[in-house]
């Protein structure tokens, strides 16, 4: 498999990979794995909302409180 990555993004990838002690390929592979996990989570949330309705503000706040680091992002 091959992918085209815009020139400016290549430099960002290379810099971040080096900071983490990874090869460019390993960094991209980890990024793709993270994206696939996020996509699966989004699908799961969509299924939950389809079955049970949208999350209330109280439920969202409770979830955020369970993971305080999420509020830092």
C-alpha cells in the first residue's frame, strides 16, 4: 500500500517520529491505528444513540469527569 502525503505534512511526521524515537513508517502506522480506533468508537456511540437516544448533558459531563485528562485537550 502506498499513500500520498503533502510535503509540509511529511516534515511534521518526520519531526514527531524522531521525538518519539520512531521511524516515519512506525509513526504513520500508529496514527492509522489510532484513527481506526476513533472511527470504531464513533460507530459505537452512533449505535448507542440510535438505540437509546442522544446523550444528555449530564451524561456527557459524567463521562468527562471520569477522564479528567480529556478536559485538558
